[in-house]
C-alpha cells in the first residue's frame, strides 16, 4: 500500500520495482507481472557478467544509484518531525528512542539529521518535540523561538529526572517554557508517562497518519501462530473476505508495530490461548489500531468473564463470537466499519 504522500505527481509513474535480469529469456510470461519496468541487465549476448567483471560493477552501480535516488525522493516527501535533542542522555533515552522508532515505523522523517543548521531543519518540520532532562541545553530556548516564529506546533515533555534537577539554568528554562503563552504549545509535565507522550504526538500528527487506500484495504490478524487451530481460524477469516481485503498475519515481529498503526483494521483472534496472552494483546490493539475487533472461538467457557468486562469497558471494540461452526456473517459488522469511505 502506498502512503498518500507518495501518490503525487512526482511519483505518478513510479513502479517501486527494479528488474535486473541475469540472462536472456525469450517470451518470459512473468514479465507481464510488472509491465513498463526498465531493465538493468547483468548479461549481454555472450552470457551473464562475472562478479569481478567491470560490466557487472557498472550494472550494480546503476542499480545502487537508481535505488538511492528513489529513496531520497521518498524521504524528502515524508512528513518531518523535529525530535530534540539528537543525542540523548540516559534519562531521555527510553522516551527518545521509543518515540523515534514509532515515528520511523510510520514513515515520518526524523529531524535534525545534523548537529549544525538545526534551525533550518526545524523550519521544515510539521511538529517539534523537545525532551527535557536533568542537564541544561541553551539551544532549546533558541529552537523553541524558531518554532514559535514559524507557527510550528511544539511539544515539551519533562522527564522525571528534569524535576529533580539541581542545575539552576535548567530549572529556570523549565519554568520559562511552562509559562510561555503560545497557541501551538503542548506542555507535558513529569507526571505524563512515555505512552501518553506517544499518544499526544500521534494525535497532533493524526491528519497525516491516515494512509490513502490503494487497492484492497489491509487487515492485520493477530493470533497465537504456534497453535494449529488458531492458524485454521485465521485462514477461515482470510479466505472468507479475501476478495475485498488484504490480510497480514503475525509472521514478522519487525512489522508488528507498523501493521498495528497502518492497517485499516486489526482483528484479534482468541481461541486456545490463555487469558493473560489475550489481555496483553488486547491492550496493545486498543491503544494503537484505528478499527479494532476481537473474534472469539471455542472453548467458550473460559471466556465468559472476560467478554462481560470487554462489553462493559471497551465499547470501541467490536466483538464477534464464533463459537461452534464458523459463520462469516458474524464478522460482517466489523468489516462494515472498514468498508465505509475514509
């Protein structure tokens, strides 16, 4: 699925694919899978280029340059978030790295990329986030003023260590930032946990988070993939709705966060897994997914108490009960939420 930021005129003819044939194959039917691709061949009439051959090196350089140019253009179209400081002290490491990883997963461009010229980088950002720790950094005040002058929304998050600081300059800076009157400012004191910092940043960037739907909308199915019965349940759902939707499975931990955030809907499947596993997955889905659902399977008797609590406290979760024989109609209401125009 392409992000909306990559569907403009600049990328109108971009196929996001390269073809590098290593030998001549006449009338190759597989070429029809990617019509219009420009070949970067690794062969000539005499055969495939040897790896140590200058012709191989020249073709490989073309591939590398083509990819580099595309990635640079894609990076430049990503929405930029200015996350400061660039070099994190220990008291800011957990918050800074966690937020940076989440933003990167969502295809945001993280700034600053350099230690000089940061004012210019800030002016290109859609949001600025300042993490305040125990140590004093006079650059914060200067950068905040740049954000204010350019009407850039800015967030200040105070770590617990910032409230215990004994550095007079840092104490004064924190007081100054808290007292500043700016319509674009969001002040998060030391009582605000990292999870709420992330939620606030997500909220401020919400307009850019929604992906443009190209082709089928994606549904992320979460289940205990080691259990054969759970895989069967997931397969029944996927094959019942695959004409309308594209399904992702929990087969790549590195993609888990991105799928939670970017999928059109996330459906948690609970069958043989224990309640502790389901509870942890449930909380993560509830905090991250746009459209969320829970589909429960046998055994029914182990789920009655949990279902009652979910019904009472989590009205934003659609629950489908697939006890007994599988019936796709029980899931229609969940998928109806995703069928609606964005």
